[in-house]
């Protein structure tokens, strides 16, 4: 009778190279220059397959971080203090490591071998979890795939995290080119905001945040239309809240400068005029022929957006200059079992890496908490909901504020745009006019991008 193995169990030994692990540890205790080189490889205790070797590496790096000498005696003392000396095989094993290392000069090569094996083990672990989940009929395939892709992305990020260019002359040339030509960017469609924000910059993650109903979707959608329809540039927009017909109608109002309320009420007896229909027909032709990708998926994750960007690039023949995600709190996490703060951190980190990998300017919309709304104050960075990772991972953070109080001095048509974080430029505040009837925060489409009321 043939034995049937559990589909989640692999009888093979996980990838490992104990000789390389021992050589790394021996070189670290034998040569200070070798240890200095090893600490720059990104090697961590978790990269070691043998638990004893992980404990020894942690002891070595702990001593090195505090400037203490590193040798068999000091490492043994540190392990003894932590209660781990017996678990690693005692002082005899430490001396064995030093005597068995072929040459300390090859320390970084040994480290790369250890890290490569570690990465392969994590790939195997991800595959095993994927296989086990696949045999569970109650598993959501999309969640399983997202979790696996997130794990593999982290493996790749860790494996290549130490890759860097040693060609300083090339870096200097690139810096001079940016001084002469400026950092590549694409206009938001609001000139005064571009003066501060410097437009949407390829490879960056920008968070556009506001409390509900303030206008973050309107600003993002208008900017997407400006890029795709006005400038003819390829743009993507992922809407998780607003359906495509509603977005398109808002686009009609903005481009054709037709009252959005009248567009909504046309079916109920307040018919649009022939002139309005002609303007909408022209706007329709402009939108249809523009390089705009618009999706209103009811469910999406970072992996979904990555797929859409790649598919769009293949179809159009060039990558999009910007991709808008509306909005963060509705994106599906890779793993729903972890705390919400950790879920958000994983999403923002993945979007940041996606921007860097694809060289696309990603604009992520996000909600703010309601603490500021209670007092009517303008929002600040600490109002970003659910996780400090939003602020940390974003290259730029733009906060929107509109005074909707009943104060007689309040102007509900004034939209305050606050650039609260900007790694590529200055921070500042811009006040613009908001016209809800035409779904626009600047002058009519036909007169360019001049700001209404801000001349």
C-alpha cells in the first residue's frame, strides 16, 4: 500500500548551508573588518537555519553595536549572561567556528549564501501555506493569493535590500541633471498647488486625505481628468466607493461646465437644454478617446492594482504617469487576521514599493479621523486614520479642509489645501474656490487651469 503524504508536508530538507553559517560566525569573531563588512549585508539572526547560530549572531551584533570587542570569550560571556551558552554548545563550539573558517576575507560571500538559503526557505514556507490553504474549501482564494504575494514581495525586498550603486559619478551626474532640468513631474491641474507640491512625481506615493464629504474624490478625479483628457497622458483610477457612471457624470459636469445637479435631475422632468447636451456630447468624446483606465471594482487589493498597472501598460504601450486609489480604508488587506494597524501598514508599504517598482506616481486617498471636525480646526498629520505608517510611507501628504459650520463668516466654497509633508519640496497652504455645481475646484475647463477667485 502506497503511503499518501499530507499535501502540506514536504519530506525534503529546507534550503540551508551550515558550512556558510559557521564561516560567517567564525569570520565575525576572527576579524573586525570582516564583521564591519558583514553588518552591511543586511544579514539578520532569522537568516540562520540552525537556532544556535542565530543566537550566536545576535550576541555578536549586540556586542558590535555597543562598540565592545567581539571574540570567542566576549561572545561566550554575553551568551552566558543571557542563559544561552549551553544551548549553543558551550565555548567549545565557538572556538570550533573560529578554527573552521577558511578565510575571513570571504565573509560577505558566506553571508550572501546564508541569505539566499533563508530567502528560499521563506519561499518554501509561503508555498506550503498556499498549498494548505488551497485544500480548505472555506478559504477565500483572493485573500490567499494576496497573502502569498505580500510574503513573496517581502522576501524580494529583503533579498535585494542591500543592492546599491557604488558608482558615485553616475549619482552625481543624475543630481546635476535634476538641477538643470528639474525633477520629472506631471501637473495636478491646480497651478498654485503645483508651485508647492511640484505635481505628481513618478515613483512616489502621495496621500490625499480629508474628512468625509470634503472633496478628496472630487480633487483626485479632476486631476486624473486633467492629465488624461487635457494633457493626453495615460492615467489610472481605481474607485472602491463611487461607481463608474457617477464618476463619468461628474466628469461631464467638470469638462462641459454643466450643472451637476441638472445632470442628475434630467430624468425627473428638469430636462437638459440642447446646448447642455452638445457640451456633454463633446465631453463624452474627450473622455472616450483619452488614455484613461477607470475601474470601480467592489473589491481590490494592492495586488489587484499592481495587475491593473501591468495590464494597462501592456495595452497602452507605456506605463501610466499616475494612478489614483480611492481610497485606502476600502482596500483589502493581504491578511485579515492581523491587527488593523498592521493591515494598513502593510498596504501603505506595498503601495510605496509599487510606486518605486513601476515608476508611477501613486495618489492614495485616505480618510481623516473626526477629532478635528468636533472643533472645526484644520486637519493635521496626526489626524490620519488607523496607522502612523500612512505618514511614514508617504512621500507627500496633502490634507483638505472645508469649513461646513454654520458660522456666518465661514465660506463653504473655500477649499483649503494643506501640503503637510513633502519630501520633494516645500510645505504650505493653498486656498482655492470650490464650485460643486460644476464639480470643479478651479476655473472652467475652457479657460485653462487658472484659479477662480484667486487672481
